[in-house]
C-alpha cells in the first residue's frame, strides 16, 4: 500500500472531519501551514510532548502550538492559572493587575523593552512596530531580509515567501510593496548600501536566528553588524522575537547574543500558548502611543490587547522560563536529536541532514555536500537559494503522512523542541525519520 493509501485508511476519522471542513474554509483549513493533501490530521487533545488525534494515534509533537509551547502541552500550573482566571473575568473591559504583572515579567527578561504595549498576535506587533518607526522618524520604508517572516500584514509580506524574485505578494498594493526593501541576509555590506543609498528607510527588521525560524541561519556577528549600522546611519533596529523570544534564552536572542534592539516584537511563548503579542522598546519610541497633551499620537485600540486569560497563561509560562531550566532542557534535547538524526543518516548513507540552532531544527533532504561535523554546522555555507529552495509539495506531503504513520507530527521538515521532549521521544523520532525516508523510497519519492 502506498503512503497516501495507508494514511487515508489509518486516519479515517480526520478524513471524515475534513469532509465537513472543506466546504466551510478555503482548502478546509484555518492556517496555511496546516495544509496537507489529501486531508490534514485532526487533533483531539495534547499533553507534554505528545498529542492524540481523533483516531486515537499517540503522536510525538514537534508543532508545539506553532512554536508557542516551550513547556510542552498543557502544563498543570499554567492550566490552573487560566482556570482560576476564567471564573473571575474573561474580559473585564478594564485595566487589570495581571497585565501589569505580565509586563513586569517581560521587562525583567527583556530589558530593552522599556515600555510595552500588548497586542493580540505577532502580526499586530510587527504592524505596530513599523507604524512607530514611521511616526518617530518620518521615514516610510523598512528593510527586511529574503525568507524572513514577520506575520501576514501588507508591509512585511514582500520577500517572506518564494519565489524570491521581487514579484508583489498577491493582494498587496504596489505602493505598499515599494516601501519594503528586501535584500539577502548575512551581508552587512548590502545593508550599509541600502541605508546609505536610501534615506527613506527608517528601520531594519529581522528574525534574529534566521528566516522561517532558521532555515537560513543568522548568527550573532550579523546582529552586531546591524546594531552598528543602525547607529551609524541613525535607523531603528527591530528584532522580531516572536519565535526566538523566551526560547533561545529566557531573554531571547538579544540576551543570548548581547545585542540591544530599539524595538522588539513578541508573541507565541509570551502568552503561554494562548493568543497574544507585544511590542516593546525604547521609551522615546513607545511614547508615540502615549496620550501627550498638545502632541499627536498613534491610535492603538484592540479588543483583546492584554487579555486576562492570555496574561494568566503568560505569567505562568514566563515565571518558569525565568529560571532558565526550560531553555536548557529544550536546547539539550534539540542537540541530542540533531546529533542522533545525523548519526543515523550518515550510518544509513542517506543524503539528508539535520541542522539548526537552540531548540529550532530543520531537516534538509537531498543534501549532497559534506556531512555535518559539528553542532554549529550550516548546510551549503548558508546559501539562501539552496537552503530555502522550493520543495516538491507531493514529496513534502508524503513525508508528513509517513511521519504521522510512524507516530510523529512534524511541521513540514522543521521541529520546535520543548523542555518536555524526552530520550524516548528522540529515539522514536529518529526511528520515524528512518522509516519514513524508506517509505518515500518505496513510493518512488526519494529524489527531489
Ligand atoms: C518571526 C515571526 N514574526 C511574526 C509572526 C506572526 O505572528 P502571529 O502568527 O502571532 O501573527 C510569526 C508567526 O509565525 C513569526 O514566526
């Protein structure tokens, strides 16, 4: 039986739900990256590093709430905090003490966020960050990097997805596109040229470990170079820590690399797996949102800003993260997983490799260069075109189905590792990757 035939048979409960969903939602889904042919998997419940689908399969999970769950699914203390709050007020339509406690924790961990404004998502956070830049500097343009994702609003869509050929993202108006300048990452000279040649660029925004959480890794030297160039040319440095915040270290990538941005955008782990985001930064910039007698301000409503349920979850998560232990456990598990995968791939002479930093890993199929020989290894010397090349969707879908059939749920070829991933999870995952690659071979899908 082929992979897709087995998947369709063994995940029949998901198939039935999809029949109801596909007339309701475009492609039957509510988030693009959950798209899976011929139908996606429907999950019933989750705990720790595992989740269970509607057919009762127990799956080792590497989605972890699209990266929002470094503590794993449903930690008892976080659930208790949310349950306590839900009986008191889900939305008081008023200021509340939890939003203060939440922001105090954020500022303790991320001191560059001198002032903070909560939003409902990471997309809203980067939208506000760019608006603050325009208001504060009068410069309309933003510089961003090929393959770097900062949410789905118009200003950050250019260069976020393939093809990286400058074509405007569908539905985004040309004048907006022309205010977003896209260059390849890891090239300080190109950044300097852009700043020098175009005074209408007000800021640079970056995913600090690399686009799409490190497909093309960025390391500290480039972040330091950006800081220096922003100081030299008087531009604003926005670090988008929506994924890396509270993950790479308790204080995010900026604390790990010792680079202080002017503005930080946050979401995901910030709210402990509930919806929420934040923009934080220098007081003089954040004060653009402040009511100031006789001065104009940026308006910022938002029904769910600082929602108390998200605040309760966020406080619970951040208190644990502040100890440093979750980051250490997640990073350790990721390193062990990366080494075990590369050891198996090398032993079996399979031309794939695993790479990535901190608790964010990626699998690279069809890798015909020298094999990884250290933990900092970057395939193809970091080439954007090679690392972030278009993939054969049929094969990507078949690999995901094969991994599900082998008891592991991967977001494509990436992995968000949590503090809960155990040695048993690692062993199961290595075994699942080995079996899945062999299933691809049996289906004639072993080449790109
Ligand atoms: C780096 C980065 N910035 C911004 C966003 C957008 O966040 P949200 O999905 O909460 O709107 C994401 C989402 O994955 C992200 O990875």
